[in-house]
């Protein structure tokens, strides 16, 4: 779109060259231009990005355009030198305005000095309006596409949760992969807290050496790192530049190739039970939308953990009740012989030990049988 505007504006205004740019982070950045000659094109590319001067832009915006009939007369030295290298004398610039804010510009130059006729100025302003409409359309499309991707990722993780209600590992893996992709991360990791220790649950790989270094950090004592201590308080943690952070994270960042980190805790019943972290190659803070998205993934991980706990607790209770019923059946079928009861208790306690069956319950049942047969108190 920018290329088409630059080409059409140059042709219809009889220009020497045309350039289209956008303003971002206080910088004027070149997006498209019509070529002239290799040396002049190299000068054009080297001229940008340039600092955005709001005061000058406001003056241009109020008028709707800025015209320089001859850059050799009254122009600043930088523009004059640039024009000589590029090969033009006259210049017309119109701003790209969105909601009373300048978001870019279009510039048409001419090889000879002279003013632009009124209808040429109006035509370039029309091109500027069309560029703004196109930018809005692209932004809306990208925002819709991004929202759709995030909703799809959320739905995918929910499907994983539904498909593995008693197993958290597939969910952790899906959270790591989806968060890394949608947040533009270099790597993502999911950690679990157990007591005062953190354990690596899932991560996206980078390279074998770096992955081995990450695994070597698990387990880790929560109080050994200020970042983990903050997460254990339920706080979201940003590290805009790991070079300025804890030595341990700085060294790991150098090995794994990242400079920025975002940590979001996993909160269950008001208590932190782990965290999700995303890293990026370049330093800089994460956008609020990225933080909110990672919070969504963290919440989904918590749902998976809670589901697994409830299922395992229900399964454990069922196993205990089944074991109790089996022993009671043996007691009922051997009223005068304790040996089958002892054997059934031993077998049941052994098979349900992993589920957490308690010895006191089995011991009490043995006591009941002994009392029934008159052994206790004799």
C-alpha cells in the first residue's frame, strides 16, 4: 500500500521522488520511497529513522501541509545537505493524521525549485487520507486476528484440560507453547511450587545446551531468588533487562539468549502454587495486553491443577472405601478366624499405600475383629 502511494503520488504530481513514513516511539521511520539512483537511495535510507519533533509537526498539521519552494533558501543545514545528496530542490510534505494525532507523512520532491500548484497539494492530501484509512483497516484486521488467535489458543488449552482431567502435564506443555507463540517469546516455562521449593514443569526448547542449563536450575529454593519470593507473594514480576537483574537470571539469560522476562504467578485459593514465565531476545517491558494474556494462561494452568487434585482425591477416597468394604466382607465371611482378615488388611494396605490409605483405619478394623472374637481383654 505504501509503495503504491509513493509511486502514484510521484507520477501524478510530476515529482522527482516520493517517500512515505510512519511515526513510532518518537522516531520518524521510512516505510516506502521511489528510487532515483543508487547513491541517492543510499542517502535516503541512511537519513531515517530521525527524531520526531512534535512542535514542527503541530505547525504542519494545523496548516495541513508544508511546502519548501527551494531548500537552498532558508532551510536548515541538515535538510540542505540531504537535498543536495539526494538531488532535489523543492519539497511538499503532508501529515498522516489520525484522531488529531500525526502518525506519519508523505513527501514529494522536485528536481527544480518552485511551488506546487493547489490541486497538487489537495491530491497529496487525498493520498494521505487514503493511507490513514488503509492503516486503520490493517490495524483493525490485525487486532481482530490477534484476538481470534488468543481465543483459539484458550479454547485449545481448555480442550486439553477436558481431555486429560487427571494429568496436568499436557496442559502445562500446551500453556508453554501457546504463551510463547502469542507473546512473541523466545522461550516460556511453567513452574510448580511445593512447599519452599520450585520445580520446572514444562518449557519450550531453544537449544540443547541452554535447555540443559534451565533443567539444572530445578529444583530451586524459592527464597534463594527475590523474583521467586515476590511471585510467592502473588505479585507479577517484570524484568525489562535481565542484565540489570539477579546474577542467576542474568547468567541464564546470556546462555539461553534472552534479555527480558515476565513472570505471572499461579494462584489457587488465594495462595501461589507456581508461575509462568516468558522471555524475549530484546530488552523492554511487556505490554499490558501481554500481561493479561499470560494471566489467562496462568489461570488455565490453575484450573488443570485443581481438576487433577479433585479427581485424585475422589479416586483416593473411592479406593479407601473399596478396601474397607473388601475387609468388612472378609470379616463377615470368617467370623471365627482372624487370619483371613489379617491377610486381607495386609494386601489392602499394600495396594492402597500409594493412594495414601492410613494405617490407623486398617488397625482399627483388625481391633474390631479381635474384639468380636473375644481376644482383646482376655
